[in-house]
C-alpha cells in the first residue's frame, strides 16, 4: 500500500516548483512570524497575563533568524525526496519495459527457432524433390534421346526427303534422302545457305526454290522437276511450311518432298492421250460437218422456196434436225465434257407447241419406218413461250424416242407433254415417252443410265447401240436443272419421265439492225461450205470474194483494198487459220480488218487463238441468226463506233450482251422513258464501281474488290446488261490474280460501255 506521505511530499514539491523557493520561503517565513505573534496573544488572553514584549521580540528575532534556515532545509529535503521518488518510479517503469522487451525478444527468438526448423524441414523436402526431379529428368532425357533416335531412324529411312531451315535461311537439319538428292552429307549442308552450296541453274537448286519465296513466309506446294547426274528425270511434290513463335515471329521453314515421278509420267501419258483424242475428234468432227453443212444450207434454201404446208413442215424438221445435230456433235463425240460437267446450257425463249410439232414429225417418220403408230398427247397451255434450251431438250427427247422405237417390235410409241402452272409457284414441264416394247428388268433399271451400259438380256443382243445415249440424256437433263426417271415391266414396255423446271417468258422479238453492204473475204477450202456461206451472205446484199487456200487468201489481202470482213476457216490445205490471223495482225494495213473464225470446234479454235485478237467465232454449220447477230455487232453504227475504241474478243454466241427477256418485260411494264432513266443512272454509277474495283486491286484488298463487284453485278442485272452482270459475278466469285487485273478492269470498263450503247439502241428501237 502506498504511503500517504508521498502525495503530501509530491504536492509540497509541486507547490515549491510552482511558487518558487524564494516566494514560497518568504510566505512561509512571514506566516511563521505571524503564527508566533498569534500564539503569544492567544496565550496572554487565555491566561490573563500581560504580553511580555521583550520575550516576544526575542522570539521574533530568533524566529526571523532561524526560520529561513529551517525552511531551506525543508525545501531541500522535500525536493530531493520528490526527485528520489520520481527516480524510483522511472526505474520501476524502465524495469517493466525491459522485462517486456525481454519477453518479446524471447517470444521472437522462439518464433524464429520454429521458423528455422520449418525452413530446414522444407529445405530437406525441396532437396528430396530436387533429387527426385533430377532423377526423373535424367529418365525423361534418356527416353527423349531414345525417341529422338527412333524418330531420326524413321526420318532417315523415309523415301521422302526432309529438311529444315532457320530464320536466316541456313539449313539446320535434313534426312538421308535429302542428302542423297543434294549429293552432299549432312555435315556439308547444315549451317550453310543453299546459295552458298549450289548455283541457281543447278538441279539441286530446283528443290530449294523457296529461297525466292521464303521472304514471303507463306505455305507453298509445288511440283519440282529434278534431273539426276545420270540424266534420270525425277519429279518431287515439294511442300514448304513456315514456322512462327508465340509472338508471330518467323523462326524457320520446314520442307517435305515426295517422289511423284510415276504419277507425273502417268499424267503426261494421260495428257498426251487426251490431246491425241482431241485431235482425232477435231478431225472426225470436221469430216462429219462437211456433209452436214450441205444439209443445213440446202434445207435452209429449200425453206426459202415455195412449199406446201406439209412439205414446209418436213423441210423445217430436216433443218432443225441437221442444225441440232451440228450443235451437239461436240458433246456427243467428246464425252469428257460430261465428265468435267462442262456442258453449255443456253436458255432461250421457245414456242413450246412449235417445238413439239418438230419432235412429232421426227417421231412419226421413225415410227412409220418400223410400222409402229405414234401418239402425241398434250396437256396445259402449250401455245406459250418457255425458257428452255431447245437443242439439249430436243436431243434428250429424240434419244428417248429412238430407244422406244428401237426396242418396240409392234404397237405404238406415245409422247406426252404436260405444262404445270400455278398462280404463285414455279412452272414445270413434264414429258413421258412410253412404248409397248420388251421392257427393262427391275435389276437393270438402276444401271440403265450408266455410261456404256448394255443389257445382258438375250432379247437385246440383236439390237446394236453405243450405250451412251441414256447417260448423255440424264447428264443433259440434270444440267438443265431437271431429273429423269424410269418405270418399266418386262414384256409390257417402258416409260421414261422427264421433269424440267422452266418459266414463261415473252415471245422473242426480231429486231433488225442496219448493216452496210460489205465486201467479205471468205477463206474456206470445202466447196459446199463455201457455196452455202456465199449464198447466205449474198442474200443479205454483201459481196463475197472466195479463197480456198491460205496462199490465195494472203494474195487477195495484199491486192484487194476494200475488204471489210474476213471469214476464216481454221483448217486449210496449205496452212492453218491461226497462221493467217497472225499474219493479218502483224501487218499494219491489215490490223483494222475484223476477223471472224469459222470452225467446227469453236472452243478449240479460241484456245489456238488466245494470243491473237480476233473479232468473233461462228460454229459450222453457220447458224443464220448468229451470223446476223455477228454482222450487226461488228458493223451496226453504234457497235462500229465503239469497236474503234476497244477490239472485241471472240464470241462463240454464248456471250449474250442483253437479257432480252428481262428487258422486254421491263419495257412492257415500265416503258421506254423509265428504262432510259435507269440506263442513264447505270452510266453514272459504272465509273465509280470500276474505280473502286481498280483501287481494291491495286491495294490487294479482296473483300473490298468482291463487294464492289457484287454491287456492280446487281446494278447490271437491273438494266438487263447480261454480259456485264456475268463478268461481275466472275470477279465476285472467282479467285482473281492481282497481276494484270487493272488492265482487265480497264478493258472490262470499255466493253461495258459498248454494251451500254447497245442497250440505248435497244431502248430506242422499242
């Protein structure tokens, strides 16, 4: 328990400090003197005695002298006692702090000891884990080395060559086959750039052709020809694959090469066989068309003469049959077109009833020859015009009718035609060719449309056929978007069903375009062909100069000054047609004369003249409508004016300028003024579309290029510019080569303006 003196001492010490020793001492000295006087007076009053002033003075003097010393001593003792108390208190406090710090240090030391124990244990565990990991890594490394050796053995034993080049183009790895082909060991190859090892004209450099393309860092696959030192020719399919790191930085190139020599040799043999077949077919087609031209030309002249209705119908059937036969020679003989799905389908506006009358005339004739009856059944409004390919459809129906007659010994053949129309749905044309013949077994009905298929039925052995008719017919029907099916029972006959989607269109209009009288040089070696072509041209008021050899043709070109057009046969006895065309284009005074090629195989002729500018191509036998269209295109005032700006490329008749059906529909519904405004708007938009396509081609932005082509395609379709629309569609869908594309677009722009002028002419004429 704390002593009560301490507070009094501390209070008195605090009073001394507050008042000061002198002030408090004076107050205490005066207070002591006052107390002494008060005690004397109090004593005298209590005991009734007289105050002894002498004693009082002596006491006061003594008190005055002694009290300051006492007060000072008391002050000294109190202050030292207070200081001692403070020191003791501070010492106790310091001792408590020291004890607390010692306890904290002990606890921290214990904690550190525990942590060090844990760290030591963790270190021991880490060392154990590290030892375990080192052991596993050694094991993994050993396995990787074994796998690497295995993979290396596999790569080295591979018949394909393999190599790797780093980002600097230096060879970093290769296999044994690569060493054999390169003629050097891996030690001689690795670490070197191919240019340091081989010259550019060496056989080995051909394997490493990517060091021109490697800068582009693009995946590459190409066939490479390699000549061994002993002269043996090898072919390798080289595939180059670039490698990139996580940041997209190019780090190397991996090359694979596979020996494809046997495949290449087979391809070359196949190509040679294909070319030989093409030459054979071209010669055969030419020989077959020579008599066919006579049939077409003479039947055409017969139609122009005075004939009775029945005779005119027969003559028209002869003409249509011969003309159709000429159009399908290439597809029937050259069956590879069907394999490549390269059939040309040309839809036109066809009067279906007239078309059926020609088919019926043909069917009646072949049925009469065999003593069969023919029946024609029609359903629906057939006195209308439909969008059809008459040539292909006629070929299909004639094939089916021929087969029906061929396999029918007695009875009749029926051709049924039905036109199905709905208010809002599509139009469908249905044909049924039914016979009362021997029929087809159910096991053979699925194979009857196969190429070269012939029935194994003994009843058919006496019937001769090529086995391609039904296969060609099915390909033609499918190419026109339809389908063909069969129902048959042995002994009861067969029924072939043809379904074709179509649409009703307006009747075609025959528009005459003014064409001046021309002087035409006809270069044709077959007299019959020359006579028919001359008659056709002279009927149209033109003057014809005939040359039957290339030498005569060149002589006439040099001596005649007023030749306006050259009709050029591709096969002449002394030289080919392309030689004459090249000669004309090499002579300055003959370059402006238009050249129209005459050929039984228009596509082959165009391939021969890809680098020679000719102005058109006509298939033999000459189609009068296509001849008139060709002359109108070349020599009508608007076409002649624009022809001087840009030569017209060959046209085989498929590249129709205008969509006549759409334009007739628009003219009837909108009127010529609205059509003219639409054409004028297209003329304003055309340069913008072309400029955007050229800009996208220059910057090589395929998306912008295709978008502009898509817009141009839609705009051209809206005004009936069929060719412009089709070319824009090709630009949109096909993968274009940027090289030379700007020039193509400039030519396309000029050609589009030509066709736009033809559109204006059409609007004015209607």
